[in-house]
C-alpha cells in the first residue's frame, strides 16, 4: 500500500528538518613543541650569557719597615692626609701634622676642597708618576707590552719612593661612597693609599 504524500515526514519529525548534532572537538593539547621550544631557549641563554664575575677593589699597601724605630719625617714629607667629611667636603694637608705650639714649625693649616678639584691637587703633586703611568698605559694600548708586563710596570711605578702617599681619614658624617670615590681617585692619579680609618 502506498504511503500518503508527506506521511513519512509528519510522523517522526525527522527528515530534512532534523537538526544535526555538532561534533565535540578533542580537548587534548600536544605539549611536545612547547617543551622543545623551552629547552632550545634555555640552551640558547645558557650558552650566550656571560657569567657575573665579582669585581674587587685593588689596593697597594706599603711594605712594613724592617726597623720600626726609623724616623718617618722623610716619608711624611711626601704624603697627603685627606679628611672626608659631610656634604662631600674634603680637608687636606701635606706632610706631618703639627699642632699649635709645636716647636718644630708653624701649626698645620687645613685646606678645604671637594671631589671636583681633588684630582687636580693629586695630579699636581704627583706629576712624574702620572706621566710614567700614562706612558705605560699608552704602550699597553699600542700592544708594545702585554698585560703581565703592564701590571708589573704599574706596580713598580706606584711602589716607588717618590710616589705620593695618601692617608685617608673619614669622620662619622662622611658617606661610604666618598671613601670609594677617593680610592678611585688614588688609582687614577697613581697615588698610594697607605692608611684609612675613621676619626
């Protein structure tokens, strides 16, 4: 028996008008490429990064005298005493300190300066050593001498008897960076810091 027209579509509600169900996508994520990329970047940064090398502050100390009873007048005649105080101020004097009423000479007078002028004072007092240090640096830059020879020559020049000796004193109002700046000035001008303490 023949079906009535459209009878098959009316009964079950199916046919062309039936809604199709959407397929559920897979939630699985492949992490292999990300892991590979992470290891490649890690390897790259490890191989290209320069490791931190701690820097040290090099100071040249005088050799102790064999006879501690020797007179120190000759050594102090080629010495400068720098007193670091508040607001980046510096007081200095040359030679030995003489208090008022000293029978050996006039009392010591302190001169005030600051970090903008202290290098000129040190260079003026230590001209010969600065010239020799600059010549050694020029020879090293022109590759006339190697690093070991330059370091040895610089040490000999700075350890000479004619080199300016510096005594650095800081009061309680001075800042720590003032001490570091002064030691840097000593290194630039070739002077040798022989003693450092707080007053």
